[in-house]
């Protein structure tokens, strides 16, 4: 007998679905984090004048990046 049979462990489709869902969620989180980081970096690199031209104050950069990442 196999060890899995002896322990009563059975891989179910439901268990695999959970793992698939978990991995998909982690990938999506990583992608949103990358968008957030890239947006913060790009906006931080702009001058105060450039930020004013696009209607963003320096104190709003993280909020704008968060909204952008959540929309992605």
C-alpha cells in the first residue's frame, strides 16, 4: 500500500481548486504590488510642477498608486 492510502489522505478536486485559487490570488497580489511600486516610483520622480500639471500633490502619490493598482 502507498503511504497516502495508509494515512487516509486523498487529494480531492476541491483541495486542488483551493491551491489553484490561492496561487491565482498570490499572482494577482504580486501584479498589483508591482503596479503600485512602479506608479509610486514614477510619480515620485516627477517635479512638484509636473505633479501640479497633472493635478496630483506629493501627499497624494500613495493614494493614487493604490487606486491605480486596485484598478489593474
